[in-house]
């Protein structure tokens, strides 16, 4: 007996994508299966077709990019869109273990994915001849006796973050950030009254005045609101400088 599986979509999905054998008295219309719309690819706008199995799971191959994917994933960390969800939850203030509980994956996997996502991000094109604001946020790493700073530069016109540094508030930490602005032929660099900036920024370019850092101070509030590890009175401080930089990069560039 031939069955029109369009009336039973759950059987059609099982037969095509999960390689489940139907009962012998049910015969699949092969022309119907061949005329099914192709499975969408998760890496490009193309479509996938069946291409063998592995460990009993149907494999799909994209005709456009040639990449393989599975019809279903037993591990949630391997499912399409996992990195986007981790970045989204990070920007919404979720901690490592919160993300692990929501996505039902290991905290170690969340840490590794967070660092991997941040490593692929960057400020992009840095315009020349702009005015910039530079400021730093204080927080902790490891314990509350180990105080560190998150410093970054903000384009006053586009409100784009053009550089991020973490560490102790010293010349060694701030010099690469200031050199990036100098190479971009900065018109003016506005900072607070910290003495470190006076020795790094040329006098004619440096500006320390009232309301000169309004934009970046507002950005500081946004970061403290979105990232739990930047809260002032909290026990959710970061454990390493690498994770602090990674979360800040995702919040600014993700």
C-alpha cells in the first residue's frame, strides 16, 4: 500500500532526515520524497541534500558551499546558532553558568566559545581625523583585593569603540590604546585628569575639560548595566583578564 506522506508530515521527516525504517506495509512514494524542498543550509542561503549517514544520523551536504551538517544534533553546543545565542546572552548580562544552564551545555564549553567569539571580533575600520574619548572602568579579577581596569576609546562622532585594553592603570596598559589613536591622526583626545594620559598624549591634542567625556561616561553606565561582572557591589566579578576582555569585546563589537 502506498501512503501519501504529505498527510503525515512527522513520518515524512522521520523517513527522510532521521533514516527511520517505516513498517513494511507502508511504502513511500519515491517521487514525493525526491520532490521535497531541500533542507536549508545553516552556513549560507543554499540548500542541502542527503549525503550518507554517520553513527545512524542523517548527514546533509550543501550544494552551494559544500559544507556538511546533520539533520539533528544530540549535543546542544554543536547545534547551529549556538555561538549567536552565547553572544546574545553575554550582552544581556548572563554569567557563564547561567548561559550553561539555559543552553544545557557545559560551563567549560561556554568559556571556550566566548573566547573564540571574541577573538573573531574587532573595531573594524578606524576613521582618521576624528575626536576620541578615553576612559577606564574599575573592577576585580580573582578576588576583590586584585583591582584592575577596563580602558577603551570611543569615537565621539560614530560612538564606535575603537580599542579595548585590560589590566592595571599604567603606561604599559594604556600605551597601545593611545598609539592606535595617534596612528589614526586623532584631532583631539579627551580624557579625565589621570596623570598617565599627560605623558602619553601630545599636549596640543590632549583635552581635559568639563563635559569632555560625556559620551564615554554614558557608555560606562551601559557596560555596567549589561555585564554583570562589571557591577560595583557584586560577587560576580571576573576570574581572569582574558574573560574580562572577551566579554567586553562581545558587548562592544558583538
